[in-house]
C-alpha cells in the first residue's frame, strides 16, 4: 500500500462515484459463473421417452435480470473525458502501474488511450473494485 501524499490536484470525478463503480465492479465479478470446471457445464441429457410436463409457475419462475453491468456501463457513459481518464488512472495507480506521484502522467496517458470503450476496458480488469479503492486511498481521498 502506498502512503498518501499531499495532493497537488483536485479530482474531477466524485470519490463517491468511484466507490459506487468499485462496488458494482465487485458485484459483476462475483456474479461470474464459476461452474465451468468439469468441461461439461451445460450438457443436457434427454430421455427419448421424456415428455415436457412443465407447467409455468408465473413470475416466480422468471429469472431476475442482473442490471449491475448495464448500470456500470451507463454510469461510465455519463462521465466526461476528464472523469473517465481519472477513473482509469485511479485503477492504474491502485494496480501499481503508476506511483501516486505520477498522477498527472497517468491521467494524461489515460486521455491518450481515448474515451471509447472505457467500460469494457475497465471491466476487463479482474480486481477493478479493489484497484479503484486502492487508487483513492493512495491519493489520500477521504
């Protein structure tokens, strides 16, 4: 863990928004299906004499749609260029790609990366929630 340093910057992105996104990233990560170890995760055997005797049990049977990723993507889409770059830079600092003293370089590099597909890029980080929290902590953000 890096020691907080005196801030020479002000964040454009609200730290509470970063924490919200970190929580959503954890929820998305936790929701990933982990039953793929056997290699036959979704094989179905049908008996030739089987008949469909299924009766619909109404709404109770309907699967609940997980909107967490959709919400995450919508929140990212609402960020301006500076906020998106800072979010990426926070993840990079939390991951250890940049030192907290390199904050301005991290933000500049994130802006050069471009604003396209920010949500997809961030969701590709396996520990995004932790790295965002670690980035905020490194910056000394309350």
